[in-house]
């Protein structure tokens, strides 16, 4: 089972690199040149080789692609690409925001977006990625688009509450295990879900 799991993870990561990165690339080109450059920097799209780049682990798209393949085969997998792109855009938008709030200057061994381009540009890049996430879900008017957009909106609401808890708990004298788990579920778990 360990080998199957490891092979499955590698397969999902490879699929994400092959299917999701090109789609994210295409979507970011809908932005003006500077905003596209900033978003592409955050996403690691221009870094080569991609496997060793700042593109991140692509865990969320890999899980989505593997889940789609498990229930519907390759055709379902292809239909899942917009959801993968939207999820990765949201994830990266929240990373930009988190880096600003925490004052983090490095992510994935390179300067964060705000450290490289400034806070105003980083905020706009985050907004652009969030807007693109909804646009990519609704573009093809698939019958599941409305439900997916609704799920994404709910996810963003929960993410915001999780981030607020994170900020609040940073100033707290102490938090208990339940509070920590609730914050992690809202901040990290909800997007994986």
C-alpha cells in the first residue's frame, strides 16, 4: 500500500504539472502585463525547471485530479482542471495575504510577492487571483459551475475566519488544543476539503 500511495502521489503531482500549470499560465495572461507577471511569480509559472521551481507542491490540484480519475476516469479528470486551477489560485491568493499579515519576506526560498513588488501590488495580485478563481469556474457554464462557485465563496469565508483566528491567537497569552485545531481546519483544512 505504501508503494501504491507514493506512486499515486507522484502521478497526481505529475498530472498537476502537465494539466494545471499550463491552464494557470493561460488564465494569468488575461491580466495586464504587470499584474500577470506578479501572479505568475507567486505561482512559479515562469520558473524552470518547474519540478524544482517555486511552483509549490500542487497538492490541492493533485488530490483533485486523482479524485476525479478515481470516480470518473480520464474524462472526469479533464473536467476537473478548472476546479484545480481555481483552488490553486485561491490557495496562492491566501498565501500572499498571509505573507503580508505576518511580515514574511521569504516563501519557497525566494522573496515573497509583497517583499519583491510592494504591498499595494501584492494586494492587487491576491485580488486578481481570487477573481480569476471564480471566472475559471464559471467560464464554460458547466452545470456544476454555480454549485462550485458557491462552494468556493463559502470556502473563502471560512478561510477569512481562520486567518482572523490566526491573527488573534498570535496575540493571545495561551490557546488550547481545540482552538488551535479549529483555526487549522478553517485556515488550511477547508481548502483541502
